C-alpha cells in the first residue's frame, strides 16, 4: 500500500512529468509548510529530507518513477491521488512557482528560510557553529529521522551516544548502520555504547509507571559497575556537546534518565531535550 507521503510526492512529480531533483525537494519543502508531510534539515543545497528520498527510492523500486542523475521522471503507472487538502497544497505550490526557474526558486526559499542555509554549498544566509559542550538526553519516539536530526542541529549536538542495548529499529533511519551514515553526512559523530543498555527480556511486560520505576531502580544499581563507560561520557561532555539517545520520548520511561541521574550525582549537568 502506498503511504500518504508517497502519493503526494508522486503527484507532484506527475504534475511536472519530469522535474529536477533540486526543484522537487524545494517544492515539497514549500508544500510541507501546509501539509506537514515531511520534516527537513539544512543540507548542501538548503532544505533536504532524507525520508523523502527514502520514499522516492521505494516508488522507483515499485516502477512509478525513474531517477536520472539530476531528475525524477514519472513513468505513467496509475496510482491513487492524494487527499484533497494535500492535492490543493501541491497544486498551489506548483502553480505559484511554475514560471520561476530552479535558481530563482532556490533563492526564494533561501531568503524566506535562512536557517536552512547554514550548511549550503550554494549560499549561506546564516552562520552555524556547533562549538558548545555538555551532556543532553534525547528520544526519537514520534519523530521522523529528519525531525530528529533537526533537533540535534538546533541544539548544536556534536555527538550522539546511542545507549540502546540493540541498536535496531523498525522505524526508518534509526538502526545503527543507517543512523551512523546519515549523522556522518551532517558532521555529527555517532557512538554506540550497548553496555549501557537494558536487555530486551527485562523490558517485557512494562505496563505501568510503577513497572518502569521498578526496572529502573534495579538498573541504577548496576551503573557503578559501568563506571568506566559513564566517566567516558563525562569526559566527552567536557569537549563536545553530546546527546544520550534512546527510543522513548518521555525520559521518565527510559533508562537514559537513570544514566542522567548517575551523571548528575557525579557533578555533571545534564539537560533532557
């Protein structure tokens, strides 16, 4: 079954028949201001969505479009069009900018959203320096890969420390290898510290807040035995700004909160994002 986001990007490409990649991304960025279809990150040519490209690769595999070096081409294979709101948003953006060439469109997007130009190889409208230090914690539950990365950039994170026991996720972009490769493209270092995770067997049958707290009391008692790894985090936080990453959105339901508690008891300042 085709996802809502895939139907919208395919509809946009169909309207052009053939569209340059840079134009497709910029138009989808403008459409997403109305539809919230994709989140975007600042990248080499302004706003970019890793998730959008993931959807495009799937559509290509299904035969709906073809990629050339610079363009996307609709193959003519029929598909269910987007809902009316999404369709109207795509039509509005298409009609608003159809007489504008790619260069002018990029300039318009850059001028209206300078925060997305900080890593641009074309033109920077705003400077960015991730020179801060310290320790934070973050969860990716409920976030797309792009939204997660944007939050890291927004908080000037240099290094992500993955404290999951098993760095695997069914959610696109959050398994170890894929996450590491994507973060490196954004000049964010990735470290996996599985020794700080909790084995999956102990995470089963957690239904109430009390269940979680019982598990975390037991887990906290093990942390003194992991002192070497925890001190490594403290030392790293003196040189870079790091984020201890796990799944749960609410730190009170995640073991990273217990790691933060141990670090705070050792004198470190830890901020939960």
